[in-house]
C-alpha cells in the first residue's frame, strides 16, 4: 500500500496520491477480517453444539419390524453407558415388551413381569433438554429414583408429567409405526448398535 506523499506548495501542505483509496482498502480489509472472525466463531459454536448432541444409533429388531433409536451419550453418559453395556452383553436379546398401553411400551425385564433387572442399578440422570415426548426412550424404575437397571420405555404419546423424574436417554428416529403396533409379549429379537 503506497502512502500519500505530502509536499509544500505556497506555504501550504498539499497531499498527493489517493488517501481515500488507501482508507477504503483499510476499511475493506477490516470488514473482511471481522467477517472471517465471525464465521470462525460461528463454526466453533456449531462444532461445540454438535459435540454436545452426538448420538449413537441402536436397532431393536422385532417380528413387527425394526425400531431405530438414537441415544445421547454426552447428555446422559451414565444411562447410555449402562444401556450400551447391556446391549453388548446381549442382555436384551429375546426379552419381551411386558407392558403395552395406549401411551407407552416397556421392556427389558428378564422376568417379563416388570420386577426384574440386570442385578445392578444406576443413579437417576435427567437433562432439561430431553423431554418425555412421543418417541422418547427412557429408563423405567421403581419409586426409588436410583433404581433403574435394564427396563426402558418408549412413549407413544407425549407425557410431560414424567419430565425430570425419569432418565430420557434417546429417541426413536425410525420405526414409530412399529412401536405403535407392538403388543404385550412381543419379543426384542435383538438390540444391536447401528441403524
């Protein structure tokens, strides 16, 4: 960038060159720099948002079709780790949906009557961003908030009265029509990672 030259003429200083053009270039460069910073900041915020909402998919295979759920390990780490452990053990394979009502289906009990579990329990996790809405997947439990083990439910309708009391750890992303068709006693042939 060439600087404007100054010279004396009749005792007055006269500016030669084009200072307005230089100032315009500086302003343009400043605006471009600010735009780059804004875009970089927005990209960083988006990456952070996405990292907080990373999901992993699981497929519940039934005789009526597949139900694909996405779980939220960053939002519900203890609950999702417990679910993943049970899936990897093959714990759910062959278990039934022992509770089926017009608003919910529930399974994951090796006894098949709502009283069984894996032999351990996990503490209650809740997150205000995860609600009990149609398609939500959450841990079932007894009156003790820290009593969830392996039983989970999938909502067929919104159930806001459950918010903050049960660990919603996922959502159905494919197969809600299958959820709607599940009947009491239908089996989970398997639950496996992936769609």
